[in-house]
C-alpha cells in the first residue's frame, strides 16, 4: 500500500507541474515516462475526480482466440 501511495504522489506532482505551466515533455522526462502517459494522468485526474483517478490500474485482460 505504501508503494501505491508513492506512485499516486508522483503522478499528482506531475499533474500539478503541468497545471502550473510546465511542459508535458519536461514533466515526462523528469518522471521517466512518455508524454502520452502524462496526458493519460491529466485525463484521469480530470475525469476521476482528483487523486482517485491517479491510483493504479490493472492491465486489460487479454484473451487469446485460437
């Protein structure tokens, strides 16, 4: 749980940096993620009502059809 909180805090700081005027490219570089990931965090923050949108998500279930 503590690791999860640290991840949420990192994402929250990144979102705040962008909202305060930092470029998405710079924030992505500082956090070691792609700019698409930062855009996803921004979208989830806005749509998910704040910090709740920044919690971890499980990957999609992939089903193989033979």
